[in-house]
């Protein structure tokens, strides 16, 4: 009887050890993946032809804008019923069949695969669609999408609807550097990357503090040398141009830009080791609030 009890305890201990090991391994993989996103971030398990727009980083290497591959189903409009297409592909997406059918009927042309699953073997989806006899209605494909992980400075950063174009702000102003030019041999081509003077953490503090206090106007936090570490306000072209510190080509050649000091830097007030500017009538309230938050976060 005692041997049986020892055996049962041994099995329980073994199971616990296996589960603990799996949990530790999962954590290690998660950390590794998060580090990849922070340093470069473009991870594509499928080798294919593509033009990749350059990444925009903050001064500390955090990603502000990045192009990533998104896999999914491209719907060929006018072929087949929405209900039939939905009933075949919905299990590979995050939609239920009824709602997906309504979206396709309303003109949805691209349905993302859920959590990027099956992207390591797109051939499986091609065969699946062919066996279901809807490969003339739907194809499994990949497209490049622009992601903005922190969602900061939207009016200054602008956005990019395609790998070769930018609209507004830095995305448009520096489009000739960021866009990727296709080569004759159609290999994967990368655009140049930009490093900004912005400190993402300080930018989020500035934006949130102004929002919490319901303070409007143009505000900025500068380094001692006059570089803009955080900015909230109008999408001024001169401001956007002064934010780009370094341009790095795909071959890792770096161009350090000579940044013109903003005129407002001359009127800036002291903010710990930094300088602060606001053109509204509640400047001192904002300055004191920022000083408090920056001290709490260890920035001062």
C-alpha cells in the first residue's frame, strides 16, 4: 500500500516538474519575441517577394512605426455567395460565419487569418481552398500593413497606406527615404529607417498629462542641447523635420542630420534636467504636473 502511495506522489511530482518546465520555456520564448520586436521587429516565417517600408524608432530604439506581414484571405468580388465563402473560411479567422458573411456581402475584400495561424504553411490553405472548390473565389495571401505600437504623435508621424507612400507628417515628408524601391530580381527590399529625437516614455507622459488636465496648445520638452524629447500640438512641418535625427540605409550606412533648434527653445522654462515650453495660459500648472510625474517615473 505504501509503495502505491509513493508511486502516486512520484507521478504527481513528475507532472508538476513538466508543467513548471513548460511554463518557464513559454516565458523565455515570450521575452525573446518581445526583444525582437523592440530591436527590429520584422518577423516573417515565409520567404516571399516584398517591399518593406523603413522602420521609425525613438531615440532609445523603441519602435514608433513598423511594417509587418499580415496573412489572410483575399475575396474576389463578384464570385460565389458570401454565405458559402464564409462557411468555408470562418474557422481560420476571428469571425463567426454569419457576421463574416455580412461583411463579405458588404464588400470586405481581405479577411485576416486569426493570430497569424497557418502562415508557416500557406500551401496548406491553398490546397484547402482548392479542395473546397472556392479557389476561384478566394486566395490566401499576404500584404504589408503599417503598425504604430504606441499610437503617439499621430498628427506628427502621419500614416502610410502602402509600402511606397506616406500621408502627413514624417511618413510623407521622409517618404523618399522610407519607401522601398523594387529591384529587377524582385528580392525583398527594405527602405531606410529613421531614428527620432523623441523619447517615447516622455512623449506618453506629456500627452497623458495634457489630456488629464484638459490643457490644449502646443507643448514640448527639450534636452539641454535643444532636441525635442516630447511634443504635443499642431503638425508643424518645421517641427516634424527637426525630429529626425538619423537616417539608416538597409546596408547600415548612417546619415546624422543637422537639426535646427526650434524657435520656441529660446522661451523654454527649466524642467529638472530638461527644458519645457507651452504656449497656453496654464503653463505653470502643466510644468509642475509634468515635473511630478517625471520624478515618479524616474526621468528626473
